[in-house]
């Protein structure tokens, strides 16, 4: 009698699914950035995009630096430049690169399990165009 094929272990990670997930995520980021450019007055869109770019560049340049891994949600600059986008696009971009609300609800923090360096790099590349 032939033995049944072993099921893949639950911790098996298909490297191709990770690539596909990343491509989908980068596509979502591109779409959100294009929506910001198209939906808001030029000056407001430019400020939001430059701010998102600064967050992402700081994460790439100094990923271990705590101050670049946290954004206080009540920070006036963050509120004015990113959080105030009525469609929530700026916050969605941050979430796609790995930021999540912390337990206190006061900060966006980089979640190690969700941090996606390739998505951050793609965001910076897209913003640099």
C-alpha cells in the first residue's frame, strides 16, 4: 500500500506566495499614491506624499532607530499632512508597509511580523518619480 503524501507542515512558507503578496501590496500602494495625487489639491497631495516618503526613507536608512518606527497619531504635523486625507489613503499606505496601531491606540508602530522592506522600497521608488 502506498503511503499517503505528507501534507506540508503548517510553518511551510511558499516563497512564490510571498512574492505574489508583495506584488499585490505594491500595486495597492501605487493605486493609493495615484489616488492621493488625483483626489487632492496639488499642494496638499505633495505635502502628504513628501511626508510619507520621509517616513519610508527613514525606515530604510535606520530601521532599528525607535523614533522612526513610531508615529504619534496626535502629532500635529502627522494629523495635518497625512491623517487628514479624507479617504484615509495615507494611513493605508503606512499600514501596507507594516505600521499598525499600538495597544494604547496612541501610536502607529512598525510591526516586525508585517514590516515589508520591499514594500517600503517600492513606496520610496514610486514617491521618487
